């Protein structure tokens, strides 16, 4: 597999909303031939805390089995699987552990996954688990997902070669994700472009890359507001500057970073929210309460979807999600769903649009 500027790598948490959207993008579900332009980065989320019983919500084995079942029912094409640092709370702390081996054992070759590592460390449990997977031919490729500028370690070619030799695979079977998280300003992308063009691309002739980031804010302001899609706009500038090449586009879908909180979900108020993707910006909607004091349930989403449907840039007949928005806004559909539904529909529209955009590059 080889990534380029016509490929899309959405980071999706393995949760029901995002996985249901992914299943509707699956070439098998669509009855279409795969053109292999989308390679999802499927991230196993942390195990949630059960505040009532004061313990983790699930045991790691049961948790991984549940998440892998979601993956199996959603995607049949190659994808990146990130289970390298999952917080389980089994030891009474938030120290993340690697569950790569457990995940691959559950999947058992039912779908083609590429394990993700986060650094060039060769003594970690995550590295050992990937070594074992490659040795037993459970996978033949690997992905490096670098955050916090750790990708600059690639300048040390000897260190990378030692890391790769320990896994027993060649450079062309490795993929690199440069994860900028929410640092998606123009200067961040310019810095990546400079280092790639002046150093990294010359050192590594067979590596391919993803530049991943998100402009979706953690908290939405009330009303329907427009925010530039800086991750998309700045990635396009990098591609134009470098003249294309083995550099795919990646984003965090419509969910964004979703940083963990220490709030008992029983005490949380949940607003109606929807994130709608335009060509180069987002329409971010937040209005009435779905859950909480004076919460009105799914009806909280209707004024947001009505405002989106009335926007002249609304893509009226673009995909199934847009049809759903239109029907809710017009009142022909009175089942408004819940936050999981809203994530699913927003994600479906978003991925459909981005795939069209990268195909047109």
C-alpha cells in the first residue's frame, strides 16, 4: 500500500456513531469496487470509568472484544489500528497500556489492519507486541503516529533503521502520521513542509506520510458559527508547494480531539450539537439541551439542522446524511435521533465530501 495526495486518513474513535458512518462508506456495503483512497486511523478509546461502582466500566479483554466487533462490522478494507496507549485504570491510575496484541488476536485476520506505534522506542510493550505480530505473520506493515513534534526524530536515519530492523520489515512497509492535533495554523504546516522538503523526503525514498490535524474546537459556542477548515486549507497549500507526492490528508473527522474529562456522566448536561462540513469551513451548531434540566431530547437538534439546511452552501443532494438533514429540517422526519445519531450523520457527510476533495487534487 502506498499513500499519496489522493488518499484520505480520517482518525475515528472506535465508537458506535463513527463506526456506523464508516460502515456506510464501506465498499462492500455499497456494493462497489474499492478504489483504496480511504485508510481510516481507528483509535481504540480509553476505558470509561463507572462512577456508580467506582471501577473501570469493563475489563480490558471484554472491552477490546467489543471494540473489535464494532470494527469487523464496519470496515473490510486496509486501515490503521491504534491500540498502543489505552487507559484501562486497572491499576488505579491513568497510565496507558498497549493492547495491540489483544486487538489483533480478537480480529484474527478477519480484516486487514496495520498496527500503530507512537515512537522509535524499541523496549516498550507496544513495540514487542508488534514484533510478535510481524513474526507470526499477523501483519506485514506498521505505522508510526508521531505527536508533539516527535516526528523530527526521523532526521536521525540510523535510529529509524535500528527500529525498523528490530521489527524485521522494510522501509516501504512503514507509514508515518505527523499528528499536529489542534496545532493547525499556517505556520505549523509551513514548518512541516520545510522539514519534509529539505530533509525527510530526501532521506526516505520509500516512506509515505499523513499530515493529521483538526480545527474543530473542543467547545462550541451557542448558535451556528462558521470556522475555517484550517487542517484542509493548509494541507492543500503544503501539497501545492511540494508538487504532490506521498503525503496524504488526515483529520479528526467531525469529533475533534475529544479530550477526556473527569465528570460523572450522570451529572452532565448535553446540548444538541452538529458539525457540518463545507468546502473550506465548518458550520458548528449548538443550541438547546438534549439532556439535563429542561432537556427536550432529540428535538434540540432541529433548529440547528434547519439553520444548516437554509444556508446557501448546504449540499442539498450530496449524500444520505444531507437527505437526513433536509428531512429533519423540513419536518418530514420527526425522529431526531440522539448524540450518537448526530455524530454518525455528520461523519458520513464529512468523509463523503473529503473523499471527493482529495480525488480532485
